[in-house]
C-alpha cells in the first residue's frame, strides 16, 4: 500500500484514521447482521452458536466413515455401511460360537445358541441400525 509505506506524515495520519473508521464500520455492520439473524431466528441458541463458530473460525468437520471393506468389496454408500455394520453385529455371536468346541455336559445343550433359546422363551427382536455420524454418536 502506498499510504502505509509513505514518508508523508499527513498521508499516514489520514490512512490510520481511515483504517480506524473502516474497522468501526465493519464491526457495526457485523453487529447489525448478527442482530438481524438472531431476531429472525426460531432457534436463538443454535443461531448464537453458529455465529460464535463463524467468528472464531471453528467449523464442524465431518469425520464420518467414508469407506469400508466388507467381504473384499469397498462400500462407500452410507446406508450400505450401516447395513454392513448391522449385519456384522447380528452375526458375530454365531460366528464366534461356531469356532468354539461345544461343552455338552455343562448345560445339556448342543450349542450355546440352543441353550439361549431353551432358557429365554421370549424372542428377541432384530436390531436395525441407521447411519449416524460420529458427532451424533458422541452426543449420546
């Protein structure tokens, strides 16, 4: 800038006063803008936090899983990732118990799944998972 580096004292004084006025105008414009946003907002708390994050240059970064390898296939669709995870959770017990040698003498059962069915007569409902972001999970 010519004014900032100038040796002319009048020009430097004018430049400094202009910068001060400009800073005040920008500050007043921001305040007016944010006041309008808050007065027109239905959720004032959320709007307040959006303004705070904007002013502090903090934004939420989506750290969601974008890619998963299932049975040698790379899955990128969020709902498919959730379905794959749900399927894993539902079948992990069966896969684990199929690898364990059965102890038929302890509870007189052929396998642990049969023991559960004999001892708990109420059927369990299926577990269905929906896609969630890590931020949603952290809120719980």
